[in-house]
C-alpha cells in the first residue's frame, strides 16, 4: 500500500507492510514496516512487540525498533550496551524522524492494546 503524507513543505511517499520477524534472541513478533521517501531522504523504519508477558528480560515481552538509512539520511549513531545516541543533520531529517517516532509509538500502542484485548477475551489478566 502506498500513501502520500504531506508534512509542511515535504511530501513523503510511504510504503507500509506487516510481517513476522524472528529477533536475534530467537523470539518472534509481528512487525510493521514503513519506508518514507522524498527527494532527499530514504528512511525505512520498523517496530513490533510481543506484548506484555509478565516478566523482565528472561521471561517478559520484547520490543523491536529499527531505523535503516536507505540513502541520503544525514545521521550519526553511537551505540553501547547502556546507550543509543542518534544525531540527525538536515531539515528533512526533522520531519522524517518525527514521522518515524509517531509511527513507532502508534504501532506499539495498537499492538499492546490488541494483546490486552486478546488476553481479556481468554479470561487472562496482564
């Protein structure tokens, strides 16, 4: 599916897809992927969660976030076990990251709500 999103003076051509992904820790989750493109930026972002599972890292849920520069996104990323830092440079990058973060938050809220609804239908509580 392709939709046009107008954000200030920039127009993004957005492609959306849903699929199952096996994470690098072996857990599986449903992820939503979007690719935002304009004349200068080509940024793909993906998000998903297993929903609440009642625990911490050992037994709890998983949240998956991915940003991929597919061309012309000006950024610098630093990651350690304790911190992820992303610096974006350029006016178009402001709108691109706002769009990505909104999409990620909305998707996580929808997936978590779906999990809670399914659990309540089964008589479970989370």
